[in-house]
C-alpha cells in the first residue's frame, strides 16, 4: 500500500507535472492505477506481480501528491493510496498491494506465488512478504525509492535505519541457506527459482534502495549481489526502471537528505 497522497498534497514540490493521468493498454477487465514509477515502490510490486503472472491489464498512472492525482485517485481509492486494481468485469476495487495479490491469485491459479519445493521455504517466504508489507518504516522514510537517483550515500543514517537494513540483509542470507534454497533448480532468485517468487518481487524495491544509497556492506554480500544481478537481468524489472527514469516529475521528499522533507503522519503498509 502506498503512502497517503493527502498527506503530501500541500507539501510536495513538483517541478514537472503531466497533464493528467497516463493510460496504457486496452485489455478488458483489469486496470492497475499506480503512482510515479520513479518513486512508488508499492505500485512497482503490484505491477511486477501482474506482469510476471502473465495477467493482461490496462495501466493508469497518476502523478502523486498533485491536485490532479488526488482528483483522479478519489474515483478509485477510499484511502487515497496507490496502487488500486480496478476489475471492471466484477465491478470490484482492490486498494492494497497485498490484497491485489490475493484477489488475482484467487481468480488465476497460475499466478506468481511462493516457492513450492519445501514447506520450510514456503513458510519463510510467506513470512517475509508479511513483514515487508507491515514493517521497515525507517527505511521507507529515510531511504525512499528514487529510481533516478545517481548512486550516492546519505549523509548519515540513524540506528533505526541501520537496524532495519541489517534485518533486510538477513532475508537474503537466510533464503540462501541449504535448508531453504533449492540449489538443484539453479535459478538466480532467492530460493533458487528460475522465475521470481512473490517474495522476490516484494523485495525488489528494497534491494534497489540499498544500491541507490550505496550501502555496500549489504549489496556486496553474495546473496544480495546475486539478487541485484537477477533484477538487472529481469525483463519486467528493466522495463519499470527504464520508464521510471524517463519520468520528469520531481517530489522533494524523495530527493533530499533525511529530515529535509518528511511530513508528519505519512507511512506505508
């Protein structure tokens, strides 16, 4: 679930704004409404999930933290958050990224899911998704996603941020252990799979943050470095990142140093 648009509406500094929502595709049934690709990590998760699941869908991108964005989103989301999945065939709205996953998996059994080679790996993977969905507030706040950011460190990081970064590193290290990783499969992702699991997709934005902010003590760890290579070689990750880097809207909170622009009352789910 992405950050509340209303909380930033009066505070965000927008240097370039498109003239309304951008709509892509003409697929019947499903439409994913999402925020700026450069900044919206929760939108990225939902989009990658649908793409890797082979589900056809239309896309509607809005500019976050703008009057036009708020106006457009108010038609879809009771929370003022992105992403939102619109199922026009069922007259249904799904306004949380994890709920989007559950909804689509219920309708399409072949969707991207959890590793299936062992109960232990599946339990580990499911727990990571739940933790990633509900935690890591300090990382989100002080290391926000910015896919245009030239790799450079923050001037300083709090103990809370460093502690959460260490917890993220543990995810990859644990998944690489003999009891969880399917080494026989020979795939590049966390659990040895050829295609990313849902857990991989949920961790993609975190891994990209670690690289953007040059946290080399984590990104140079073998399991994390392997994961970043898998991202770089993934067709849909490359597409999202490429399109994010072509965007022109600039939001101050995602660009400055920690504390430069951190509105109260915001958060992620």
